[in-house]
C-alpha cells in the first residue's frame, strides 16, 4: 500500500488575532532526527511562546508506525493532536510538522487554537512537494549487448525506473519496480530474451516510482 512523503519542505505563516503561527512540514526518518529538528527550531525561535509538533515515522518492517504529538504548553489536545490529524489525513509518513506560535496577547480559546494549528499544518503541507511512495523491488539485470535495445524498449514501454546503467563486458541495469509487478516483469524479460538474461533481486524498499 502506497503513502506520501515530503520531497521538498513546505512553510507557511498565518495570523490569528495578532498571534503568528509559523508552520513547517518536512521529511524525517527517525525519532532522533525529529527531536533534533524540533530542538533546532526552539533555539532559532527562542522568543516564541510555543513550538508545537507532531510526526509519524514509518516502520519499514511493516509494524505500526511511530506517532508523537506535543502541545508544548498549549491546552491539552489543542495543538499536537490537530497537527497529527493533518499528517494522518494527508496520507503522509516519515513526516514532521511543527507550528511555532508567537503569542499576540489575545486568548483564542480551545476551538480557536484547534482551528489555528490545523490551518497552519494544512497550509505547510500544501506548500510542500510530495512524492508518492510504494514498496518496490530493486532488480539487477545483466545481458549481452545484443539484447540491450529490445530490453530498453520494453523498459520504456512499461515506464520502469532505471537507477543505473553500466556498460562493461556486459550491460548491467538496476531497475526499481513495484513489488506486485516483479514476477510479471521477470517473466516478460525472460520471454523477450529467450532466457538469455540474468536477473537478481537486490533489495526491497519504499521508492517514488
């Protein structure tokens, strides 16, 4: 099952009753990386009243994702949880959203805070560039030079991702293909080349294809 990942961070600034909310959505791949990012923002915005955040880290082994949310002094459930809901609702994983609040002197109330933090998180995601990720197989394909053109034509017809090409005594390609397509591609290439091709699965992982 696919998911979305931040390819380029998104930032926004909104103002609600003189309070400034600075939102940022970025990719993180561990709890430690998320903590470092949050700490850096606290240092940069040392004069801000709150640095609220939420993140979801994908479990590459297929288990439950790691989810964390922080209200950072705001009333419970008014900041971190709404930010986390935006991440979940956007289909994002390996994502950290922070919203920094500079207090403007006017209390917003519970509903006002939820709306402000939700809006800042949503606008940060909207400003980001997203990649659709899916579980893929990384294949090594080795062949004689005479087979290169028909194989390359097939790859183009199927819109397969080629990560590398090496031309030495043989042509060696590294392909990234959707996991559910792996066996079909193997079968097609074996039929196309009458079995005169060597293919190995190097690894599995999440890729943009």
